[in-house]
């Protein structure tokens, strides 16, 4: 296995963990319970700061190399790249909703739940498609020089998910990750 693909898969596992916390917050909203807006804000900021800025652009570069070698992959790659743009837009929308809620703006719970559920559904479906429909082809099609080019920025930048796990700092996200370590995917 290659280090870059391993990192992308590890990122997906970490995203699944934090999205699990977002699912729990959505459920709390649905039940009329207290919602941890700070946790939701940190989840969204993490996705905006890492997934949208580094993880997805590296995947987009990988997709381009793959399509150059196997044009039959173009339809699925086009859909996944469209997902990346949609996820970035939904992440911004969620951050704006959280900021509005923190600013005491009134918002219907159902509206917030609908936006969160659409985001969760797209993100989870998207990762599943990459894992099953793209990553196996990446292993077959890409060469060592390709991986080196793709990985230089991915491996050199700080991953906020990794930082939260390593430091166990006193933030809502780090605390939630610490409590869910036992549920982590194998």
C-alpha cells in the first residue's frame, strides 16, 4: 500500500468519526435536546480547514492523473469532483448557520436538521464511492512519482483531526473524539 492512499483512507476514517458526532447532534436537535453548538462549529471548521482546503484538492489532482491514464473513469471522477464543490458549499452554509445560531439568530430546527442531513448524506456517500470505485484504480494506475507529487503537501501540512487526537486538547471536538475512541472504525 502507498503512504498517500493510506493517509487518504485514514482521513476518511477520521471524517467518519467526526461525522458520527454530527449525527448525534442532529439527533439531539430532532429530540429537542440541548445541542453542543461549539462541537458542531468545530466539526464544520475542521471540514472547512482540512477537507475542503487540502484533502479534496489532493484527491482532485489524483483523479486528473487517473483519468489521463484511463479515460473510462471520467464519468465517476466528474461526479466526485462535483461532490467536492458541493461539499465545500455546504460546509460554508453550515458554518454560516452555526455563526447565526451563536449570534442568537432564530432558526427553525427542521431547517438546520435538513441542511445537516444533506451534508452528512453527501459526505458519507462520497467517501464510500471513493473507497470502492476510485481508490482501487488509483493503486493500479498511479506510479511512485505520481504519489510523491501528490503527497508532498498532504503529508507536510498539519491535519487538525490528527492534531486533536494527538494533543487531546481541551476543545469540544477533541473531547468528543477522546470519548469515542472505542467506536473508531478498525
